C-alpha cells in the first residue's frame, strides 16, 4: 500500500503540496490528473526517492520493485531488443552469475541458476521483449538496430518497452502516449489493462485513461483528492462536488457577511463588545470554503481567415517519399473550406509524410498538387517546438509577427493561451514542453490560416488546453487535416476519416471503433500469412483430399457459427454506444452547456457519456476476447486439417 500522509513540499518558494493525503492500495490503477505544474510529476519523484518532503510522509513497501520510463537513452552500440531486456535487472544478474558458474564448471550452481531463471520466466524473455517492441511499432528488423540508429521519439519507445518488461510491483508512467501513434496507444491500453501490479498513470488523454484506470487522484489546490472510477466518472463526481462546493461557499459568505456586519456595528459599544469579540474569534476559527473554480484558464478561437478560396488545394495522382523511397502514390484529394479530415494508419504508413507534403515541406515526386491563390497554411508539428528562440519571451515571438499591434493587444492575446502577466516576459528556454506547444499554437492561430495541418497537436498539453483547442477547432472555418493519437479530439473535431495504407490515401468507412477492429483484422491476417508461408509437407492434392477439405471447412463454419453470431451482435451494440457517445460529446462541445443555468444538463450529459464509455469498454473487451477465441478455434481446426 502507498500512503501519502500530511505532505508538504515547497520548491523555489512555491508551495506544491500542503497537508496532502491519499492512500493507494495494491493492484489499484490510478490516474493522476491536474493542471500542468500542479505537482503530479513531483509525486513520482517522491516515490523514486529523488525528492525529500518538507513535512509529512510518503511510504510504500520496501520490497516493491519500481519501474518507470527513463528520460534519457544511452547512445550505446547495443541492439534494441537487448536494451529492452536490460529492464529485467534480476534476469541480467542471473545471466552474469550463470556465465561465471559455467566458466568455473560449478555444476550445482549452474543447475540452481537455471531453476531461478525458469522461475522468473527467463527462457521466454526474448519472446516477451519482442512482443512489447512489436506492439510499440518496431519491425523485426528494427529490433536488431543499435540504439544510435533511432531518433529521440523512438528511443523513448524503447525506454517504455524496458519499463514494461520489468517485473514491477509499481509502474509509474508519465505521459506515456506522447511519443506514440494511435496504433501503439491502443496496444498499450490493452497491455495496461492486463498489468497485475499497481499503476500510477499521468495522462491528459481521457480516452486512454478511461479503459485503464479504476481510480483518480486529482492534484488541485496543493492537495490530493481521490475519486473512485475512471476519468469519465471523475468528471461527473467533480461536477457534483463543484456545484455543492459553490453552494457551501455562497452560504458561508452570507454567514461571514452577517457576522462581519454585527462586529462592525457593535465592537466598540461596551454593552456588545463581548459578543462582538466572540464573533471575531469565530470568524478566525472558521474553516474557509473556497469558491468553485469552474473556468478554463485557456480561451481562444481561430479568427476568420482573410481569404477562403474554394477549393483550397487539389491533388491528382500525387506521389511522395524520400529520395528513392516511395511512401505514397496515386493520391487524389481535394480540400475545400470546411473539410475536416482525420488521418488513420499504422505506424510508418505515411501519415506525417502526407502532412509534410500538404504543408509544402516535402515536394511531390509525381502528379499534380495545386494550391489556390490566397492559401495560408498553419502547420503544427512537434519539431517546431525546437525552432522557438530560447532567449526570447512569448511577447517578443508574437511581436515579430505583429509589429503594428500594441503591447497590450499582444499581452491580452497571449493571456488566452496562459501567458498572463509576467509569464509573457519570461524567457522560453526554461519552459516545459506543454508551455512551448501552447506558444507555437498561439503563434499559429494569430496568423489566421485557411489550411490547418496538425501533426500530434495535443502532445504535452494538459486537459484544459486540450479542451480549449477542441472548442476552437470546432468553430474553425478553413480546411483541416489532423494526425493525432487523441481519440477524443478526433471524434470532436473531424467529419471524415482517411486511411493511409499500402501507399494509398482513401476514405475510411467507419469510426474509431471500426478502425480498432480493422487493426485487429490486419494483425490476424499477417499471422495467417506467416503461417501460410511455412511449407506444407506431404499434403496430397487429390480429389479425395479436396473433398475432405470442403468437409472440414463446413465443420469449421458450423462450430464457429455461435461465436460469429455473438460477435455480430456485439458489433451492433458497439455501433449504438459509439453513436450515443458522439451525441453526448457533441452536446458537451457546446460552450453554453457550461453556463451556470445548465448545470443539470451538464451533469446529465457527462453521466450519459461516462455510462456509454464504460459499457463500450466492456463490450469491446468481450468482442476482442471472442475474436481471439474464434481465431484460436479456427487455427486449431485448420491444424487438424
């Protein structure tokens, strides 16, 4: 059990935690949520013994094995799979001891160490490491690459795989989806659902949190507030709590006003002085109720573009790639004002390549790519954070774009992105990833683009900023193409999904649940192809064998029919639940629902959304289990044939 007791922590004169208390039980899967800078990562540092408290205690069993994602990857001439296996420190220790025992011909010790390796699963460790790397998007070839061959984002994936391989009692994950694409996020989600230890997860991706966690710890106002259930349930509970808190605050304010009025009237009258002093003491002792903080600190919108050409761009038989490596071909796509496209596709399929092609950063290798006159592109990608001038301030960055605007106009605008007051004058160098991403978005929005190209725009952004970005994109009037692992953002802001697959870019007929099923089917087909590639030995191609094959196929259909029927029923149920979620999210995307008069409606839609998501998770898990059962049954019957 993890116990945080009456903790106080100060850093640089700022109080991060004050009288913070929470208890986490073994096996809990906890989502740590709160605004950027509130102290979530500080809790991880305390658990890793990297920080000391100013007061209070942070305790957990001393024999627990902890795992977390390292922030740096050594530039070693070591291949990826061996680096991941290094995550199991006990295995590596036993491996060294075994080599020494074999060197000294100590047969008894060798036998003892082999038994220990068997106990910890040492003989399956290569297969387990390979499975982790495959799930995170590494090819079989890449698993043998040296660490020096990988970019920073891929090295972070290696560090994540290393943490997952560790046989940990407590797993600490801080924004693990930041360097993942949608496919890897979906895989990680399923892996964490089956993790048997205690999980503490910091994430701003509500669709990732919901199916994984069973508790929320909200870091707010320097304290820790615990909620039972997933993130959607937390939203409902917190909305109820805020309504109650505001009512208590208003009631207390009336009480304080009444007492203060009495004190002001009678404190200097001898006959009432004692009663007045009594009320003064009562006011001092009164535990103050804070007003409910309902407002999002970020509020911005895309101003109307100066021009909206129609069409914005046209692509006909376009091909793109790098040198002699063709990534995409025969692309036909027209973008008009109001186009809202989300790109889907497996890792390496070419989603980011298409965004670069549309932005003009990558030239077309063939075909016609035509921009209309007056097109103004707003392009966001993670590498643009590195183009910020670290010695300059947000105000200086914006002033370069808007030399005719007054300082107050620029400050007011930056404030809507969280750069209020002196923050607008701070140098960018020490900014967090989230702050830099906000600044890049602020600079992009200011330029009033009519073609918006966003490649993973929510990386590093907290939930409040993600919500503000979602609202802003919903009212954007230009054309928009998005690549994102944030399923909530994709659902709320896109009208059409396009699949990037086998060098083609085609409309995808379905929603994100259908895409999940498409991925599962692709993986199943790949396994079948690998199986089919194995040579058949001694199989006769006679009329008798073909007749027997038909009989076996009929038997296969008969035995799997009940499973297929149930899977079809679950498909229909998932479609209905997805429609309910989309409808609720559409209503929640309307900013008027957050007004004071609509609290009951807000609560109803949050509950509806949460219930539907929770049910959908259960149904999807049942669907995947039945698919695996069907696949196993088919494999068994095929093997018998």
